[in-house]
């Protein structure tokens, strides 16, 4: 039996230095948000088996058509070939931390693939908190729910 492939090894736990870099990318992504209606610029960054990807919320005059930063980041990662989520950082412009919405939690879970990624939230003034994705989405629906 051979050892893990480079991609499998890349899907391991994220260390503190990598989490700090992820947080920095989430803040940078928040500056690229398109939020003309709410003014609530959110940035997210995901660490995956294919690297780190950032995303920002993109609003639309037809509100339900908007895209959250977490899904934007993970969609960019998936489009680049990522299939395993290692960690997520979300940066919001408030002292009150804003966890991912339910739709984003479900979307991220699809890429958790047998892991339980850490989700780090950061806000203004140094506010910060971490959870594992399973804490934010207990009893999640995923590929195994379909018998896969």
C-alpha cells in the first residue's frame, strides 16, 4: 500500500500559520465585495486540496439572486478542481461575528469529504471565533445521505 497522494496529503489539518494566511485572504476578498444595496462587504477564503481561494459576496437588485462570499470562494475552488475542503475563514465588517448562512453551510459540507473543516469568523476590532463545520451544521445532509 502506498502513501497518500500529494492532493490527499494537502487535505490534512490546517496549522495556525495557514489559518492566519486564510484570514488575511478573507479580509482581502472582502475589499472586492459587490454590496451596493446592503453595504455589508463579506470576504471568505477556503483552504482546499487544490490551494487557497477567495470570494466575496455579490449582491443583485433581485435580492435572492445574490451570492454569498463562502459559496463564491468554494465555487472558485471547485471550478479549479478542488474536491476537499480543509478550512474556511469569513471576514465581516462588524464586531458581531456573522456565521455562514444555512445555504452556505450546506454548500461547504459537500466538500468536507470525510473531514470536519474548521470555520474561522473574524470581525472588526479583533473579534474572532472558530467552530468545526459539523457544529454549524449538525446532522448534515450530504453524499452519504444518498447512499453514496
